[in-house]
């Protein structure tokens, strides 16, 4: 029985990894912004799968609802709204050596991260002694809710305020001045 | 549950790399925002992985907050993109050179 | 993760029989949903004909019941057109993005009680994920893409307008939808649809529609109608303004998929309303010794058909909203109302006295809000749209100004 489970969880990891990486690479390579947004959805779904595989069910649902259901829709909305959905030429490199430099910098960062992970002993497998230990049962919605509304209450309130400020700010930014009303651009 | 945490961490590092490379090389403000989302997702994945290995809910709570902040960031960011587009008819960040001395 | 806590079927591990049961459950669910969609299309056409004093479909089968089948065969043999201006990949992808969420949402609906087959307890719902009803919210978030991308990919002006409308409308109403679902979750104390249904099983007075006061149900109903883009909120396919909406350029099987998705969504959302507010399969079971499990299913189907009929009734009876009215209703009325009601419900759940305090606070807040709205409108000389159009899409063959946007540099 255990063997089947192992196989299943590896298959889940593999599919999540394929979704995530294929989507991410497509986001930075495709020419059309709408295609990039669709690829971004692929990546977000992959991340949601990875969340479910690590028993973060609630976060997976929120991932789909907030990211795929709202943020990317907002991206697409702005792309269509501004009419910038034309294909771009991405082969041009305006600054000489920019891409090579970026690639080298990113490669060094990733190599550093992986090396750090290999050398370090953060992941000892010992459960946390501080904070709230993770429930073993399926779905830790209850636990997450308790943590958010007790330990992290201040952060929660702060993000709530942040959201309100963001909404007001976005409306002010995107809104036209009353004087421009009659003149279509 | 048998996939070691390291695999997920490497996956997250790769995702972060792709996002960072895109952010450094692409010029459209919209695509740059999407790359930013990729990087945030990579970090989220790391948080969840550590939350599982350390058996601590704090990681998941952090992801929750990252998502909220990401939503706020995109709202304001896209608002800025819209208002810039209105003045300059472009979403390319290279066109924003008015403050050059 | 222990599977047994999700579904008692997995108590004794995952064996061949259990896998077979799961497979049968999925296949039966899919087949029943597909069958009921064809019936729903026939039902809608027939009912609306009755309301408009017409006869409606009558040629194929008794009472024209096979009309949908005939239409399907006709669509199947039509030419599959892809417009020259279309973005081919997205154009082909969009119908599936529309259909899949409709199918997936139904998997969390509890259709009946629990059966015992071959010694295994079998819940009559395809899946009972721990996040339950959030799956429905997620899928309604995804279903925006079908409409949105279909309109954009068509490479035609009216479908594009339609898809921009659709995306704005569906995001707006999702907020009210989410908040009303939160009230349901508050009284249930669980996200699982199975628990939501069992908590309402003790008779009509325990149904959420009564327990929560009727307001969340009404808000949910309106929001879901807007999510479905059904009349009176069907500004997405207002034929007098937008030719035919997002699916103008679609034909043949791809159009059939959109059509199927629309009606499947109607059924699924009726089922979700029944699950959340009307006790799902709860109802009176006669004292018989055999086939007791059939009655919950009958109750469920009866309630769902009633709400399907209500959607048809709306379509026949109500004129379409104007677009700005749709947005006004969503943002300025439904969201504050559902938010206020949620606070009151939360207060009552802690202590009735707190509920009364909350009610007073909410009342004062709404008075303040209404005054602020009035002042704003008076100061600016009438309401105006925040989302005025900027930029425009070039006509086919036309080149707008040469902007550096075309070439990234």
C-alpha cells in the first residue's frame, strides 16, 4: 500500500513541477501578453497542486480564487482594456549583454540557494517547538484560521488596512479627471 | 507525502529564477508584473514546504499574508500602468525616462 | 493526510473495490449531468414558450423532448469556422475553459445520503474535499476565463466588448457571492458540503435560508444569476448592443460546448443553492423499509428543478439591466448588504446581545454610507462611470499611432 502512495505522490510532484516550470518559462518567452497571462494561470495551478500535495488545502483554494480568479483576470482585463494585446518583438535586445548578465546573476543566485540548502541543516525533520504544530488530519483550515486570528491578528488587521488603501489608490489612479470627461482619447 | 522537501525547494528555486530572469529582461510593465507574481509564488511554495517539514502552521499563515499583499500590489500596480498608458500610450518601462537628469 | 477523514469510503484503505466504486461514482455523475443538461435545454425552451404563449419544440420525441439531441446532431455536422483575425490557440481553448468548471463544480454537490455498497459506505457525492464549498468559488473564478478569452480570441470588436464586460461583472459579483457563502460557513462551522447539508437535516427550520434570515439567500441568488450571465444580468450577450456576445464568432461543436456549459452551469448553480440554503437532499422520508435512500435524491432533484425553473422564469419575466446598473447593484448594494449581514450573523453566533449591537452598528454605517453617496452624487452633478475607456483596439487593417509598444525597446 505504501508503495502505491509513494508513487502517487511522486507523480503529483512531477505533474506540479511540469505545470509550474512550463508555465513560468512560457510567461517570459511568449510574445503575446494574453498568452503570457494564460501561461501564468498554468503556473498558478501547478503551485496549487503542490500546495494540495503538502496538505495546504485551504491555501490551494485561496491560490485559485485569489490568484487565478482575480489577479490574472485583472491582468487580462487591463491588457484588453488598454488594447496592448498585440504581439511584441522579443528577440531585440536593447541593452547589449543585458540578457547574458541577467542569466549569470540568476544562475549564481539559484546555485547559491541550492548550495545553501544542501549544506545547511534547517530541515532536520524535527517538529517545531514554538508556534502551532501542524494537525495531521486532512485540512488544517481550522488551525490556520486560529493562527491568523490570534497569533497574527495584528498582521491580519494591517493587511486589511493595506487592501482598503490599495483599492482607494487604484480607483484614484485609474479614474479620469472630471475635466477630461468630454474629450475621448 | 513521500516526496522529500528538497525537491519542492529546488522547484521553488527554479521558479524564482525564471521569474527573476523575466523581470530583469522583459520591458513590458505587464509582463514584469507577471514575473513578480512568479517570484512571489516561488516564495509561497517554499513557505508551504517548510511548514510541512517543520510541522508548523506559521509558514501557511505567512503565505496567506503574501497572497493578500500580492493582491494589493497588483491592484495598485495595474492602476499605475493604466494611468501611465494614458499619458504615454505605452506600457514599456523604457519609455519612462522623464526623470532622467 | 488521512483520506478517511474526507470520505468514510476510505476507512479500510484503498482497495480495488473502492477504486471501482469511485470510478462508477464519477461516470454516473458525469452521465447524469450530461443527460440532465439535454433535458434542461428542452425544459427551458418549453417553459419559456409556455410563458410567451408559443408552442416551442414539439417535433422530436414526445413533447419535443429529443429536440436538444437533434440540435446537437445538427451542430455536429456544421462547418467549424475559425475567423481570420482569431488567435487560433486561445480560440480553440476557450470552450473547454468554459465547460470544465461547470463539470467540476457539480462534483462537490451532495445528491443524497450515504449508501452501503458491498460493505462500503458510499456518499452520494463525487468528492468531499476538506475545502468543500471553496471549490465552487474557485471554479466560478475560473469560468470567467472561458467567456473572457473566447471574446478576445475572436478578433472581433463586439465579442471583445462582451468579454471585458463579462470579466468586470463576474469579478464584481464574486465578492458578494463569497461573503454570503461566509455566512453559511459561519453557522455550519465547516467548509465541507457534506457537513453543510447534514447541519440542515433536522427539518425546515434548520435550513440555512431560515436560519440566516432570508437576506443571504437572496443576495446569493442575485449574485449567482450575475455569475451565470443569465437574464436579467446577461449584459454579456445583450444582442441589441453586442450582436451575440462573446460567442458570436463561434460555430459548430465549439458553439455547442459553450451552449452546454451555460446550461450545465445553470443546473450546477441551482444544485449549489439547494445545498447551501435548502438542506440539499433533506426532506420528509416516508416510513418504508426498502429504498429509503431514494427519497433524499427525489427531494434534491425536486428542489433543483424548482430553482432551474426560477432561472427560466427570470429570463421570461425580467428586462435586462443596463451595464452601469449591473455594476451599481453589485458594488453599491449587494456587497455592503452582504457584508453588513455577515457581521450581524457573526454577532448573533457569539451572543444574541452582540448580534443586536452589530445590527445597530451596521445600520448606522449604512446610513452614513448612503449619505456619503448622496453627497458625492450631488457634488459631482450626477453619477459617472469610473471606468471610462482609454485607448482603442485598431479596426482590422488599421494601424493606430506607431507607438514604441509594438517593439520592445
